[in-house]
């Protein structure tokens, strides 16, 4: 959806304290020798294994089973919480779940399930009704054995805080921001999109969940969005479209699409799928 020129990784983080302010869309880099956390920051220790950070959390499932889980901190992932069902016997798929694509990797789509847990506890922070991606055979078995990881925590949780990574001090500092109490929502339309073209303004539908609002409206894989709710595709970004498709249930979505050179107009209302 956007042009990425590179990735900031472990070698950079290892020499600095890095604060990510999601509200202001600002990254600030500090000298570890002079950095001092703010009074409202909550310190959470993490370990660095094979160059990657891990934290301990408590997962509370629907049957009130509590699981002590070790999670990779994956700030580049869009999901909130991913649990790998084959890493711990106690991790169970909720009765109500959705079989779908939970991510994309170099090898293509990653199939799995979406469901909800009763709560996620990170030290003093408690999130309820958390949306979870459940995966199996996701990680390299040897890496999983060495680290003991049970999944990962990603952007949909981290973005609810001003997040400061202190690699030299093996500490993650969290401070609530305005998104802290937002509900965890999945795409309410049932479609996944990719952006292409020189300006990343051509939006192609690559997956439609069966029995979703988009499916019932007749939208199919390969359709190209030309207009969404009155705006030309050239006037919106992929991020803006995804935000719209995760907005309130009942919101009406009007699309003009191109299917094999045929122009079609379709409408549907957003509905919670999971």
C-alpha cells in the first residue's frame, strides 16, 4: 500500500532508546545514557533472543483458563495478538471462529482462524474481548523450540500506547494513548485488498470471505475498486479504505468496481463477522 525503502531493525534499536508515538505519528531516538522514562510510563521487562524481543503476558480464554504466554514483540505486524496453537497444549481455538487469511508472507497467503479471547493482561493493563489470529505451523520449529515462543503481539495492541523500546535496558515502556479503549475489530466487509500502480491508487480485491457482506453483494476476487463512497480511488489511500471497512457496523459502503472491463455498482452494510 506504500513505498517502503527499508526496515529499521535490531542493530539500530540495540544502540538507542526508541519512542514510537502513534498518536503523533512520530518516532524519537534517545541516547540511552541520558534517557529517563516519564512518570506515567509503565516498565515491562523483555528478553532479547536471536536478536528479537519477547515479553511475558497472560491470556485468559473463554473458559477462564489462564495461559502464561511468551510473545514476540512484532511492531511491524498489523494484528493485535497471534497465538500459535501448536506451541502450547492449553491454547485452544474458540468455538466461534472464522477461517480466513490471517496474513501474508514471502510465500504468499497465511491461512488460519480468527477468534476472540476473554482478556489479555500485560502487567497492569487488561484488554477484554481481544481479537486473535490463531495459526498453526507458522514459525520455524527450531526457532520456536529455542525461544519457547507462543505467538506475537503486534500493532493493534502496541498502537494503543506511546511505546518506548529500551533495548540496552531490556525494558519496554508503555503509556496509554487515546486509542487504548477502542474495541478490537476485524474488517467488517469481508474483503482483503492490495494497492498497486505508481501512486498505489489501484485497489484490487484479492480475497472475499464467504457469507460476508461483500460476498452477498456479489464482490469477487480480482475486482478493482474505482470509487468508494463517492471518492475516486486516486483520492484515497489503502490505509483510509481499511479504516473505513473497520468502522461501525451498519455503515453503508457504495462501490464502483471494474470486473473484466465491465463497470459495476454495488452496495452493502458493514457487519461484524467475528
